[in-house]
C-alpha cells in the first residue's frame, strides 16, 4: 500500500459524496433560480465525476485499490450527505462549505505528497485546489458573501 492511500481515498470518497449531493440538488432545486442552479449543479457534478476518475486512477497507479462500496465511501469521507430539505440558497451554501473543506484537505494532502516526493499526486491535488478556489469564490459571490483568502499574506 502506498503512503498516499489514505489521503487519496479520503479525497475520492469526498468527491463521490459531493457528486451525489450535486445530482440531488440538480434534481430537486426549486424557485426563481431554478434554471441557473439546475445548469450549474449539472456542470459541477460533471467536474466532480472527473475528479473521481482521476483520484481512483491515481490510487490504482500506486498499486492501491479504489473505493469499492458506498458504505466504504461514507466511512472514508469527511463531506456529509445532504439533508434533503435544503432550499436553493442552502444548497449553494452547502456546496461552498463542502468545496472549502475539500480544498483544505487537498492542500494538506498536497503538502504530504510533496514531503514524500510524490510529484504526480501533489500536482493532482494542487490542480483540484486551484479549481476549488475559483468555485468557492463564485459560490460566495452568488450568495453575496465575502470570502476569507485561502492563503494569508505573511505578517498578517
């Protein structure tokens, strides 16, 4: 088993939960923002599916198994399933929070991968973080909220 197994498995599990949550929101969003959010959630679950594939393939390339079941997914994930009763704004806020947690954990995984000299895993996780930072900013803008910078300048 590779040293990166736990990091990559957690990220894989998180993205599986995020994808399902986004599909749920895509199917169940209601209200005046329906057309905007319906399309956005579809776009985002498409991106989640790409991350799932990349993370699973990285695990396999390292000689580790990818997640084999939904129960294993829920055990490994730090992202929680949706409650099922969210309104449109709560859906967007939940995804923004999930993306923030995934970005934070990906940053830690990136640092760990670099410490091991696993450049490929580090690059994969850094690419995920870069995309998430943009999405987090956009979701917060949609909600009309300011966002704390992910990286604070030195001396602050």
